[in-house]
C-alpha cells in the first residue's frame, strides 16, 4: 500500500525538513511550486510529476483538500518503547494517548507536541487511530518531528515509564483532581490524554500519580482533546 501525504503545508514541510522520507512528489497541472520548494526538489533530485486532474485525484481519497500537492512517502516508522530513552534530559515530557479515534485530533496533537518540544507520543496498537494520510495532513507535516511510540498495552508502558523515573499525570476531571497550574511538572512527566467520548480509562487513572483539571468557565464544561493538549503543554512550558 502506498503512503501519500497531501496538502500544501504538510508536503512543503516534509520537502524542506524530511526529504529523505519522500519517494515522489505530484503536482496538479495548473499549480506551481514555490521557488524555494522547487529549488530544494531540483537540488536533491526529488522525482516529481505534473498530473492532469483525473490522474491526480486517483491517487488519494475523493473529497480531501489536497491543495494541488501530494507526496508519496516511505512507510512510517514507529519507535519501540525499549528504544526510547534520553537520560541526559531531566524533564522529559511524554504524551500517552488513550484510544484517540479522530485523525484530525491526533494530527493536531502531534503538531502541538512538535511546537512545544515533546519528547515522544505513546499510542496503543489497537483501538487507536494510527498514522494515516489524514493524520499526516492534520499534523502539517510535523509527524516526523516527534517520535511516535507504539505499544501493545498502555498499562505496561506506564509501568516501564515509572521504572525510568517518570511521574504520570492524568488529564481527568474528578473531585480529587487539582488545577493544572498547581502542579510543578519539574521532573520527567508522562501526561495521559483520553478518548474523545469516554475520556481516560479508570485503570490508567488509578496508575497515575496525580490527576489534574483545566479550569474553564461555566459555559464550557469540556474541551476537545487537541485543544486541551495545547493548554496543557502551554502550562508545562511555563514551569
């Protein structure tokens, strides 16, 4: 199965920063490359083709917003948890995603994590959206900026992280949850983010060292998981 990334921002970011991942680039006839992008393509001998609309649209799912630009990329490589380590960083930050289903949310989380320098994102290999073209587009091509670690079991992964000195925090609203601004996050931190509909599973909450909440107005009683991620990582950046 061929892997395609589509959309101007996503494709251009990969051409600029991760061109080793590119196999071919396709541009819709009538569109043109930005001069900087074309220079990179030419200098690095990236194979590219200008296609008629019918050929171009046949490459990807009907109805997607491709903006006239598609890149075929190599198979995405997930990192294994055993290979994830950096003992030189005392305040590593990791996100743990519990059954995120929406590709747009996953891609937005990756993009935000890249912006704030998150060291890794852990996902489960089942009941969780994987890295797909839609996720790649939503990440605006930042998918290669942050290691994506795939595990068979989140509970086991949390145990491994704890053994490595991580403190585990759940973004979870309950009577015991403390405001996020009251947590220091001054050590290695793993932040669990929950499913769009059901939130974080009870067993993962029980494994957490702390649960925190994001204070909102009475008008808003819940936040989209990707929006919540941005708020959480902004708070962490201030610590």
